[in-house]
């Protein structure tokens, strides 16, 4: 039994190899959940996990658990994980780092012939990204936040369901989803912001999540012939959506840097050159450091909707507004992350996460810790997303040390 | 042999019956080209045509020709027609009136036992509307303006082609498309504007088509995480599209009433809540009374694109610009329309058509005449589209009288 050490080369090689599946022209990846590329990525992960001697279990939500048995198999395991699915297109690191660093952690333990008291399970959660079906899904089902039956009927734009796509790609497993004890959950992730980069820290200990909001607005106009209807009588729903998108962006600019909001989704009907649109659907997403800030954004958006309806012949309706409240993460795991980083000589800082992670769901199951490493200029959900090899390595080293502590707790 | 007379009741009943196929909740119809509903509409038309003793021929473009033989079968026929496909949703009259009035014309001849020197063919042209595949299609192939092979590969948003959909609905005929002599073409249509209504005229003799233009603009931004990218660094392509849609509408307002332009189609990528759009495609359609006016609109749109690119961190590119030039219709048929209207006591006027009709294609094949009747408030491409029964009747009466003259010419 020696001292377990991460192989920086192997970790980086795995990241680049996984990134080659669904590779895009500008260096990103497109492995949208339950696509052929997601299937290939899962297959590769399972191959590597078996190569490392892990037992694989797939649950009915398609979550993959690769287990390294502990000295006491009756103790609830430490879980380490994240997701292999990406945005459309996405980068090579978001989610992937957390899964593949977990795999390298157990390989490091294997190489050093180190056993742990508790089992360690490396998890690939199904459909974290939400680029095709509603996101934070697999971990949400595991945590009891989304009923399995509901999730299996989630339907994409082309009419395919989660249930049928899980079967099609061969990942509709038989294990029940959740309902079992988990001791702790650790997730290593790129920051997706630029606080670490700007401060010079290499390790981030994530204190809390942010106040989110999101809404769907419908703008109602009236169909008409776009070659014959007089301009002054047109009730073009796209015009209302355009005004609203600009207002929403301006509200975001006003709240910067504490809060942000953009309209990012638009659907226009009938979306046919010769017919004036009668319905536009606009969706926006709010992130804010404070609950009051989030409420102010929602109020301003509603005011803008009313103003636009008054200025034009269009009407606007809120279809629904979603909320997600701030969560605060386990103080003990925060301190452990800081302690381990310090032992290894990495400067660390505490910071919030703006966006969602599977850890926001495991938080409801067990004490949970998120460890951040820098990503270049805070860019993610982009082919330009980048994590320096030494930062990926640093994160995996912190993860390994933290895992050794946690997995040996009684 | 008596005096042939249109049955107002039968014509109206047929219009309402056809409108019930693909009926929508607010009184319109949705029989988009080559859909199941289009198939049902075609089947009903063929049933009525056979009931009237007509011979049906379907060509490789799915155009349906229902022929009433003439005394001299060697003479090129008079064609009367329009289209049964609709917008999504559309009304009960656009196109449908021209086909079903043609059918009632031959029934009137049958009832009165009147033979004509030339054959009369009632035509339902495939996919005039362009709501699913590029429009003015069936008549365009017939006129040699669109190669059949090209049209058969037109693909809709879901990946279905014209060729496969024609086969699926059973209207991939065997007759060659076009390449035969046609003596004259007459098309009865609702005006889709409000000049007739405003002037009190009941019959419109269409002098010419308008100057059209249309374009596709791409607005390029950069993907990014919509929960973490700082507002000031977002390059949201949807924001550029929104600014441009507003500019285009303002340019249209400036040219009213001679010209009009709106953005009516928007496609946003990746159109995913959590990812800042990197690409928006915006499409617009120009109609203008003058060529200079159309050019001015195009210039102003390009100026707006440059201004928006300069103001934002986005770039804009013209994907392509389409043009369609003014066409002038046959003076003899114009005079005939006016003469017949006057004989029947209907006030008439000359006016242009702003939008396209299959007649714009048959114009390249033979002398062509378009007869307009009023539509309520000029509204069309809408479930609210409406033609008064007495106006449909008046149009069919003028069509019958004109057809009797033309079909008996040597």
C-alpha cells in the first residue's frame, strides 16, 4: 500500500478522449442527453470503469453507478460524480471533469492498493444539462424531486420521450432510482464564472447556490397575410417578443453583477414567411445573489409586458414562473475542501455557484460538497469552454484527498 | 340547352364543406400542403369532379386536372383553377374559392347542357401556400420555373420531402408536368386587401403583380452559459434579431401604403434556456408598388444590419435575397372581366395583386386573367378570413360568363 496519486496525463487523456465523442468544429462537444453520442460516451465510461474493476449498476433513470467496494459493504457509500451529457454545443469539461476525475480517483486508489472503509461510487447522472429534456433530471429522480414516471414521459421537440430514448440507447436499467442511503456526495466542476481566475485561487469551496427564476411569456397577435395586410393593422407577435427580449436584457444589465437575466428561447407561430405571427413564446432565466433581487427582476419583466401590451395591439401572458431557492452546502465538507487544498498548497476561496449541478439534488439526500476549479474567462456552455490541465489535475488531487478522508469515516 | 347559371347555394355549401376539412377552432382551416387534411380535401374535390362527369388526371407534381371535354378535343383547353392547400392556420376562401367556383362553372354548363368548343380543365395546384415547402410550387413546375426533380426534394422542418409526401398521400401521379398547350387560364380569388371593400366594387380585374423581395439574415453571437456569463460580455444573437425585427417593421411603416415589409420567421439556436443563443435566422418579405421602393427597403434593411452590428458585439450576414418582378396581365382578359361584370350589373375596378397566385406562373404559359372579389377588411391567411356569400356568387357568375366566351373561341 502506497500513497495514492492522480495521474495528470491519464486524466487529461480521458478528458480529451471523451471530448472526441460528439466533437464539434471549434473544439467543443455535442453529446446531448440520450443521443447516439451520449450513448457512446456512456459506453466509454463503462468500459473505463470495468477496466478499473468497478461494478456497474444502471437504474431506471439511466443513471450509471460504478462501485468500488469498501471494507464494510454495509456502510452507505461515498458518491462522486457529475454528468457526461453536454449542451448543444457544449464544452469538454462541464460535468465531464467531475465524472472522469472520480474515475481517476479510484484508479489512483487501485494503483496504490488502498482500500477504504466505505464503498466509493462514481456516478454519471442522466440529463443534467436540460438541453433536450428538462434538466437536473437523473439526480432529481434519485433525490425524489421528480417522479420517475413523470420524467420518463418528458418529450423533446421531435416527439421522442425520455423513456423511449433510454431504451433505444440501451440505458433503461432495472435498478430502482434512489431510495437508498448515501453517506456523502462530492462533485468536482469547472466554476463557469471567473471569480477563481480573477482572484488567483485554484480551488473553490462552494458555499451556496443562487436564487433562480425562470419564466415563459406568450405574446399574442393575430395571423394575417404578410404581403397584403396594411402595416398599421398588423398585429405581429414577433414585434412584441422583440421588444420584450430587449427589455429583459436591459433589466439584466441593470442588475449586473449581482443578478443576470436574458431571454434565450423564442418560438414563433406559424413561423412562415407569408403569414404574420400570431403567437410568440419567449423564455428567460434569472440568477440572483438575493431573493429581493430576483423578485425585482420578475416585477420589472411583468411591468415591461404590461407596457408593451399597452403600446401595441398585442397581449402578453405569463405562462408560468419557476423558482428555485438558495441552498447552503455542508460546512464540514467546505472546511475539508479548504483544508485539503491548503495541505496540497493550492490557494482556495469560498464562493457561490450561480448555476445548477446534480449536487443541488443530492443535497436533499446527504451532505454534499462542490469543488470548483477555474475555467478560462468564465466561459462555459460553449465550444470555447476551457480548463487548464494543471487545474483539472489540482481539482482531482483535492477530490482524491477529500474522498480518502470521507470514505474512511465510520 | 338553357342558360347556364351558378347555384349560389351549392357553391356556398361546397366552400363550407371543404372548410370543414382541417377545421380550426376559430372558423378557419388548416390543410397544409401534402398533409392528411390536404389529402382529404383533394379526395373530396376528386369525388365532386367525378360526380360532375369530369375526367381526372394527376401529374407527377400532384396537380389535379379535372377535364370537361370540348367539342374539339384537339384545341388547347381553358384552365380554371387555384389551390386547396391553406396556411397554418388559414381561411376557408383563399385558393379554395377559385377551385370550387370552377367546379360549379362546369356543373352549371352540365345542368344547362351547354357544350363548349374547347375543353375546360379545373385545376387544383399543389402547394401554392408555401407554408411547409417553398410555395407557388405545382404551378411553378407546370410553367417550367421549378424543375420537378428539385421540387420533389424540397424538405420540410421534420425532414419529409415533397416526393415522399406526395406518395404517402396517394397523389404522386404519372402524367408529365406541363409541356402542353393551354389556351387561357382564369383564376377567381379573394382580394386579400381592402381596395374593393373600400371602393364599393364587387369585381376586381387584376392588372399586375407587385415588386417582391425577401431575405434571410443571420445574426451571429456566441454561445455561453445563461446563468453564469456576465451580462456585459453576453453576445446574445436573439438581441440582434430583436433589434432588427423592430427596424424592419419601422421601415415597413415608413413605406406604407405603397410598400410593406415585416420579419415573420425567426429561428434561434440552440434555443435552450440555459445557453445564450449563438445564431438567429430572421426572414422578411417585401411587397412594393415600385421597383425603387423595393430597393429602398432592401437598402434600409442592410443599413440597419450594419448599424446593429456596430452597436453590439454581434455580426450580421445576408444569407440570400430573393426577388420577383412585376408582371402585367393580359389586357384582353381584363377587358372581358370588366365587360362581363358590367353585363351582370356588378361594379368593377382594376387593381393590382400584392401577393402571389398560381396565375403568376401560368402567365408564363398562356394569357392569364385573375378576377378578385372582396374579402372582409382585407384579412386573409387568418382564421378570420371571410368572403360574403353574395360576393363568392358574383365572382363565380363572372367566371362562368368569361369562361363561356373564352372556351368558345376558335
